[in-house]
């Protein structure tokens, strides 16, 4: 039987100095402890700003050219990557294949734990091979403790390709960059309130970091105007209401006019705004947006 490495030196595996009596606490005290200790999440994100900026800046041009961002991880880390990837298409109207989430054990692991799959350093290779990765793509491994073989093996394999993608590792424990890692992003959240349970502070910090990475890319891609999701497609009642309010805010249309514009634009908010601001029909609005690579500001800020 192979020897099992001792991971007690990893920050996320160490005992929390203020939760050793957790089992004796009343509910109020448990809530207060969590609220107090969760402040470490924002401190960790503050410290990681430079690393996050460097990674996003490095992959931005390739992503704008049509490259993809691939998240991969096991357990909670993998689920968070799949969650972020799945939320981007309905929010920003990008094809599902632009940001992809891979989890050790496949999609079944989203609901049923398959933690043993994380020990295979080649576990992600078949799915990565099917993606035919290139230099405009980016692979972001997510591993709270930073040592997951499924993640480290994928990054090392990706850099052996003839035209390799950009690679990065997001870890919640300070570790040396593993083989194949171009960018190391450390969110040093510290020991968990329940020792080793990285679904807690590490998971929260990871979700916030992924929000930042994917949303920043969407902003740079022209999917946001001001702080509004102008590439929204109004496909239900809630979204029609939001779309009408966005159109009114940006174009000055009344609510009734906004709904009329939205219908004429086949539910596309950007198109409706350009129709109003440039006094053109839907086809002309789409042509103007296409010429501006979808950046609304280029079309209407004149």
C-alpha cells in the first residue's frame, strides 16, 4: 500500500485556534464565531488582488479572441468552478463553451461525493484532450489545499501541449507553484473553524475569486455598460422587467417605450438601446454593434 503523505503542514488542514471548543457552544456563540472568523475571507482577497489582476490581464486578450476559460477541481473546489461556469451564459449571453467547469468524477460528483477521483493526476486529461486546447485558452485549477493530484496533473499535462494554454492554480494555502503553473493565486484564509472543512472559509473565498475573474472578463468583453448587464436576453417575466428598466436607464425611454423596443429587438437589450439612442431599426442596430465588437459604449457614447 502506498504511503499516505502527511498534510498537517498545509494551512487549511491546521486546527483553528479559536474553535477548539466548538462542540460546547450554544447556537448564538456558533453564529458569532462564524461571523467573526469569516472576516479572514476578505483579508485574503485583499492580499490576492495583485495575483488576480495578473491572471485576468494575462488571459484577457486570448479570451476576447474567442479563447476559453476552463476551471477544474475536485469536491467543493470543482463544484464551485462548475457553478460559476454555469451562471455566466444566462447572465451575459455567451455560449456555454466559453467558460467550462470540470470536476473530478464527472457531473455526477456535483450531487454525490466521489472524492477518490481527485487522487488521479491524469483524471482530467481525457476531457481536456476533447477540448483541443490552444494558446488563447486558459486552464485554472482550483484546489483549497493546493495539492490535489487531479488538479496538479492537469496543469502539468496542459503545458506539454505544442501550443499550450495559460495555466493557473487557485489555492487557499501558500504553496510553491506546481509544475505547469504560470500563475499562482493564493487566498490565505487560514485554518477552518471545522478543521479541514474547506467548504467553509476557503470555499467562500474561492467563490468570490471566481466571481471576480469571470465577471471581469465579461466586462472587458463588452457585456456590461456602467454596472448594467446589457447583454441580458429577456426570456421570462422577471428578466423582461429588468430589461425594460435597463433600457429606460440607458436610453431615456419610458417603461412602455422600453417594452416596445424590447419586443422589436427580439428581447435583446443592447439592440433595443441602440435603436433608441441612434434612431435606427433592429437590423441596423445589430450591424452597429457588430462593427463595435459588441461594445455598447462605442456605439452610443458619441
